């Protein structure tokens, strides 16, 4: 099978899974935006996905994403870029120049850096999500091994900061299910955090949750965006 056909078959299978997960909880597949996470895969795969109708693409490292976004743009494909990885402040300017939605804002200093960058390099505000750490045993952000995200109790304060900044637009929350936990229980906690956030920020309607292994649980608990890599493109050779 050539690569295009392989991706097309994987895409059909993922769309089936999303449809079945929606049917199981009386949701409509139109409520779910699938983001193809293309990290470690070449721009040519993004072009295959675009030709197959996928418009939302995710990356987790600026160095890789910046070049890929430029290549895809040069090839004339129209996709929206989601930045889903841990982000250092010194990459804010680069990410703000190509990303449509940054999923991984997890501290005030990063929000400030993105706001400053967005004001300089964009002609409209940058959409952002607050990444929530769903692991109740997790150390705080300063620990280099943490999987990212603010604790649920810190979301409101960070949201208030972001909400005051005209260069940013707070759109919702994102999370990764903890490795040693039941994904459904974790995503239920995220749904509660998302509902609390919407009470103060009515436009923060995005719930980015669910990956190849747990998108059903995420959809059952209100995800609006799922981030799918492996199930579309195959097992990554490198840790990504
Ligand atoms: C890699 C990645 C994904 C996709 O994971 P798969 O298990 O390959 O579907 C989703 N979200 C984030 C933040 C990622 O880094």
C-alpha cells in the first residue's frame, strides 16, 4: 500500500471510532474536531492528510513544527496548526507566528511571553488553552519530569491573567490522561474544571482531551477536540 492509501485507511478507522464513541453517549460527530498530531512525521504526511480533508494538525516541538509549517504552506496546503507540547518562553515568538491554537499554556510567565509575541507577530489575537495536570500526585510545574499543566486549583487564576490580555484569547482547557490512572476518571475531573472555567469565561468552550489510546473515554466526558497521532500515522520511531 502506498503512504496515501495507508493514511486514508487509518483515517477512516479513526473517524469510525469517533462516530461510535459519539453514538454511545448521544453526541454528534460534528461536535468533535480531530487534530492529526504529526510529530516525527514529514511534511509530506501533512500534505497527504490535507488532501484527505484533514485541516487541523498538531505538533509538540517548535523546532520541528516551524519548518514543517513553512514547507506545508509553500506547498499550498491550507491547514491550521495546533501547538500541543511543552513550550519554553524563548520559543513563544516562533510559535505565535504559525500556530492557530496553543494548547499548552501552564504558567503566567509563558502566557506573558506568548502575549508579547502575539502582539508583535500577529494581526489578530492568539487562541490558547490552559493545560491542566490531571495527576493528583503530580509535582508542580517546576519539576522537570512533570507532564505539564497547572493543578486544577490554579486554573482560575491563570485564566484571569490570560483573560485580561488583549493579545490572547482564552478558548478552553487541554489535558493528557495520567499514565497510571483510569482515563475516564481523569477526563471526568477535566470536565468539571472546564465547566468551572466556562462559568467565568463563557467563550472558553474547548476541551482538548483524548489521544489514540483513549479518545473514546475523552468523548464520553465532553471532549471537543481529540489529538490523534499513532492511530493515523503509525507508531513513532522516536519518543515524541
Ligand atoms: C503525541 C501527542 C499526542 C498524540 O498521541 P498518540 O498517542 O500518538 O495519538 C496527543 N497529545 C499530545 C500532547 C502529544 O504530545
